[in-house]
């Protein structure tokens, strides 16, 4: 399995056999060159309703089935979604996907910038004998998830996990490597990357702070 990191929490996952799924294609820092990759998707998954996870103008150009929560479906009725919820299991091409719970944090300014999220999901994706947990924008919560790799936000600010929480959760899950995301909105959610590195090093978890467009082999 191979992943490619795009802005914010967007990730493209490709199997050895060429299956492709795209998760949370973002409007934030979008570049036209992304579209060539995004059009390869066999399916597109949206974790929650915020615009930094769902760029409607571009997703409308993709010829791929869409999967998301009922809250997203209700906000964007112009799209034809398959509704998913925590506890669902899907088999798509080369992938088995578990839909799992996520808990989006809240700040008062969310009332004016996309709204509070009441239905949020993550995904555990299996392919090529490897598992990858996509956490969505979530605060830390009690769970029994297990995966080889974790793709998770480390922004904090009450909206997502901090680096400390993400590192502890990753260790509890037994992941090989934590791939950090949600690092691209410097205006609203600034992140001290050196502090993130220091925290995760002290926790003793293997991690990466990927650049936009960086590809990572998971094996």
C-alpha cells in the first residue's frame, strides 16, 4: 500500500494492484495539478462536513462514487452519496474498509465557519496485508482500534488531538508509524512543528511530518 499526502487531511491510498481511494479532498491550498491524481480514484470518502475536507467544485469533476455520513449528505444534496456510519464494513476493489467513530472537537468560531460536527467518522483501510487508520479531525477518545499505521491530526486547539494525545493513541494502537496531518491552516490553527517533533520523540513513537505531495510506502 502506498499513500500520497495532500493539503490538510487529504490522503490518496493506492494498492499494489492499482486500486485507488481518496479521502477528504480539501479546498485548502488546492492546486490544479492535484486533479490529475484525484481523477484516478475508484472511490472518494468524506469524513465530515467541513470545507477543508470536501472541495465541492473539484469533487464534482471526479467520476467516482462518494461515501460519507448522513450529515454530509444533508449539507450537500447536489451530490449522490452512499451513506456510511460507524460500524459499517465495505469491500471496494482491492480494499476492505471499516468505518469507525470519530469525535470532532468544538470551538465557538465553528458556529460561523462550517458549523459544529455532530456526525464524524474515521476509516481503517486494509490492503496488501497492511492496515491504515484514518482518524478524521478527532479529539482523543477511548477505543480499541488496531492498525499498522495511523494518519492523524496533531493540531490541537480543542478541535483535534494534540501531538501528545495522538502519540499516546498511536502507541496504544500498536502502530508502526504515525503520519501527521492537518498542518496546513497556519492562519486558523497554527502548529509549532518543532514542538510536535519534540513531543513525539519523547513519547518514543516513530512518526513523519510529510510534505504536500509526498508519497509514503506502507509495508
